[in-house]
C-alpha cells in the first residue's frame, strides 16, 4: 500500500516522457482526424467511435502497477493494461451509442485488446472468446487498484469526453466489474456478441477491424514518438501534365524519334484518352496492357496522376498513389523514373510527396525542401512505415501483407491504403492460386473504400473478368511490335548446352543473355564460360568480370548481395561494351535491360514472354533471337521441375506443343498464345487456396490468415551478412554498437535507439543474402559463421570459403537445385 500512496502524488504517465492524459487526448483526436480525412460510408460515426477507442486504449495504464513500471522499472503481470482498457472501450462505445449495431463495440474491444500484439483468432471454442481465468484474477486486482484513482480518472475523462457526468460513467463501469457476479455478466455479454460476430461470417467485419485497428496503431505511434499531429494535413497537389512535360523535355516523342518512340507516344495518348472517356463513378479498375518496352511506367504514372485529379474533382478527396511491384530490381529502377518526373516540379522532393518503402529503403523523412528539416529517425520510421506520403513506391509483399494479415506492424498502414490509387506492376507474378483471392479483396477495396486499381503488364493475368475493368489500350500494339524471332529448340543436358553456348559466343560479337532456372546452374555455366575465355580476366569491386577481349561477363542472381546486383544492372544499362549476362528469372519482369540474343531455359509461358522482353527491347537491331531450350541435369531431371508449379508447366507445354511451327515472330507469337495459356490455366488451377484464405477472413481466423504467403519456401531462409568491404565492416560495427547501447539505454531513449537500429539494419540488408539451406548445413557453418541478432555473419577472413564476389554465396556441400 506504500507504493499506492507514493504513486498517488505522481502525475500519471503513458510513456517515460508523456503524461497519460496528454497521450489519450492526442490518440483520440488523431484517430478522429484520420477517419475524417477518408471518403467512406458512416464516416462521422466511425470518427466518433475511433475517438472513443483512442481515449480508452491506455485506460489501464493508470494502475499503480503500470506507473511503478514507468518510474522504477518494477515489472509485474498486473502492469498489463490492454485487457482492462479493452473492457472500458467496449463500455464507452456501448454507453455513447446504445442504439447502434453491437458490432462497433466488439470492434473496439478487439482493437484495444490486441493493440500491443498481433490480432488473434476469434472462434466460439478458442481464445476463451473473451478473458481467461488468470486474466480475470489480474483484472480483479487492477479494478481494486483503479478505484483508488477515481478522482484522477474522473478529472481526465471529464475533459476527454467533454462531459461533467464522466464521474458517474466511470463509477458505473467499475460497478460492472467490481463483484464476481457483475463481472461475469459483463464478460458473458461480450462473449455472446463475439460468437454472434463470428457466426455472421461477413468480410466486412474483417476489413472494419483492420481499418479501426490501423487508425489506433498509427495514432498511438504518432503520439508515442512525439510527432503529435496528423501528417499530410495540407495535401500536396500535382500538375496533371507533369509527365507530359517530362516527356517533352527529355524524350523525342515525335515521329522523328523513331518507330518505337512513335508507338510509345501512340499508346500513351490512347491510354489518356480512354481514361478521360471513362465514368470513374462506375469503373474503378483499369488494365494497361502493352508489349514490354512500350513505356508502361511513365504511361501508368501519368494515368494515375490524371485520375487522382479527376477523383478530387468528382469524389471530393485526393487519393494517394501506391505503386507496387514484385521485385526490388524493378522498384529501384522505377523509383528513379518517378523521381525524374517529380524533379520537373520539385528541386528537392520532400518525403511528404514521395518515398520508397521496402526492407532496403532508407529511413529518411524530410517534410519540406530544406535539408536540415530531416526528421529524427524515430519520427521518420513512424511516418515511413505508416505510408504518410502522397506517392509511395513499394513491394507486393508490403502491400498485400497489409491487406491479408494479422500482424500489428503491417496493418498500421492499412488506413492509408484506403482511398488510394493502387498500381500493380507485373501482377502475373503473383501465385495463380491467389488470383481469386486478389479479385475479392481488390473488389472490396474499390467498392467499399473508394480505391482505384491499375494493372500493368505485357501478360495480364485473369484476376478480373473482362466486364470488371477498363482496358486503356488495345491489342494492336502486339501486332505492331515485331522485335524478335523466338525459337523452341530441343532438350539439352547442361553439359551439352555449355558447348553450344561457348560456340555461339565465339561466333558472334552480339550481346547474349542466358536466363536459367536455378542459381547452381548459373554458377556452373558462368565458371565454364570464364574458364574458356579467361586470359587476363579482371573483376571490379562489384563483381563484374572483364574478359581479355573487353567483353563484360555478368552473373545475376539472388545469391549475390543486393548492393552488387543493383550496381551490375546499372553497368549493363550504361556500358557500350559487349555483354554476356548469365542470370536467373530475376531480370524477367520490368528490368530495363536488353540483349540481341537470349537463351531461356523452359519455364511457364508468362515467364517466357517476360524473358523475351529483354531481347532487342528498344529495337536496337532489326531482329533479335530468343532460343527457348529445355535443360536437364545429371540426374535426367528438368531444371524447371525444381522450381515451377507443375500446373503452370503443363499449361505451357499444351500451348507450345500446339504451335504451328518452332520459329515464330513476336507479333504472331505473344497475344493469341497468351490468351490460350490463360484459358488453359483456368481449367487447371484450383481456387482452394484462395477459398481457404477467404474463409479464414470471413471467420476472423487471424491465426490462419497469417499463413498467407506470396513466396513459398521449401526450406527456411537464413539471412547471411557478407562482410565484403570496409563499408560493410563499419556498418556492422555501428549495428553492434547500437544493439549494446539499447541494452542499457535510458527509457526515454529506447524508441529513438530502436529507430536508429532499424535504419542501420537496412544498410546491413544491402550486404545480406537470404539463403535457403538445411538445418544440417546451418550446423556445419556454425563454427565459422558468427551470429548477431537474426543475422549470420561471414567475416572477411572467411570470404574465400563462403562468398565469391562474382557468383555469390558459396557452399562446398552444394545446396540442392531448389534454390532460386
């Protein structure tokens, strides 16, 4: 009881440097403001509900137990606050909106209950549907303690509720929980309503919970880092002709610019015209289908900006633009395109207007054009991970793991996806088994949350039925573009293929790209070519090999650290020297590199077409040549069998075997055969995986929803940091230093240090590869590979044994061919 007396004289705190009353007020007001900025149904009512959730979410922090934890780090199970706060939230919403649908108070209870963890499964027979026995005992002691704080709580909530009767309301809440009988009655009501919510199996419950949850999480973070105001309160408008001006200033898009530029101009103009003719009150899904190399990135950006201005005029809100792509190589490339366009209007692009967000992106956030206005890392991290910008460039994983997830950190940006224009670049790379799931989810977002979707690809997947979207261009471009001849050759062993390829390299001076299905086959082929042409070969600091005759030899795969991969792609684009590029499928979708001759190991039809898009991409010669070969290993197993779904391969074989001849030109190959491939897929692909996830969404089975994966892994991936140079060494030292500082940090500095660690971790990822290896192989490496946090470290002294600067991660006991 002595502690109670001491604590009664201390002002209640929510964080080491923030008063509880101030925090609750900020979170409540920010939550309300966030909802009020949205164009959604029941906005004003939801804003009031969000306010009540915000002012209730940390109610339980008023206990002596939590205050002692804040002031003297005294840890006890009674300091937990989410459970009692969730009951107070339920009670508040019930009292203020007694005649509204019960579901809103249940949403509030769920959101506050889980705001310090991930969302959990809701089911009549699990999760105790409300509160388990041990939590009930903790609750009793907390209620007893809070009764001594009534005066302080009354003072706080009189202000927060703007209600002089708040004292009575709080007394009634305590009376509901004070005795065993009344508490049981209160909890049974929540349990009954949870069961009722579960039985309805309504997708709306799932997305409403995610929306209110994200609003609370974001407001809580903004207040917790002392940002304390709504970002983007003064929204950035954009000149809708900014892309047109960029094209005029930087490209020759008149007919003198060349035949291919003329086609780009024609496609660009047609896409804008079709957008202008579209009734955006009825149509919210668009497809931009063009052959590779015809300028989808700039056309899509222009469509999105023009659509943004139309939405502002016709709907009365200004949508964000979210550009998402499957691979970092595309994102890095197209991030620069967006920056180049925006620099026409902004000398220095503020983060409020544009940033990229993925695991390698910097945590740097500038609110205006002044360099010194960079926010400290803690605030920058909150704003970036919350997607507080007008235009965001990101990955499919960041986007879809925020829509189909149970994870706290991922869901926080959910409300900033609402009311947005979502550009999906190369959507065909998403697993076919999830196409129906994507259709349902994206349809819900367009209908309920006023989102717009633009799908961009040369090989559009059948995610939506034809009547559900507007096609911005027509099929004529596939007939007009004729850059290559594609040949389907016979089967070869890898050994036979090496000899054929070496002869080809010797007998031509043209660039050659070889796209293989596994990393190991890439390494094997690279080593053989280098040996054949070695002479006085030299390698630069990024692992680009220059052969004696000046030819540049490149190896590209996920086995190579990201920093070097991106540098090699830059070198391929910029160098005028002859190039031999040996790579995996990472170059297929959207990477702007071109070669006169391409060899492609047999793969799904979409993949073949995307690989062909790297051949004579900008019409550098009259006709490029693509050779599709089928390679097998020493076990007589096809390499494609190690990595591709048999359903995709069977559909591809059906189409390829039906071709009238083995050599076809681009304009007679792509369009008609891709339609046939898609039709074949529809007859073969099961919707079971999509149905299972949708069923979990409807049943609020958040534990099962967490199993949704865009990338399937046969083996667990291990993150391995490669200490390749002095910069990597310095980065690692800084990371270790910050980790040590965190262990003994003052509470007021913990969050700032965590943000700095997160920023430094992103530098670490530039030198980190994610390698699928077995537990046995991990154990074999334990003696030579150091562990730091979640990373394994290959030190400089072990590089010779475990990492080759040209071909990447090395293991003398080779990993099986299912490495991608």
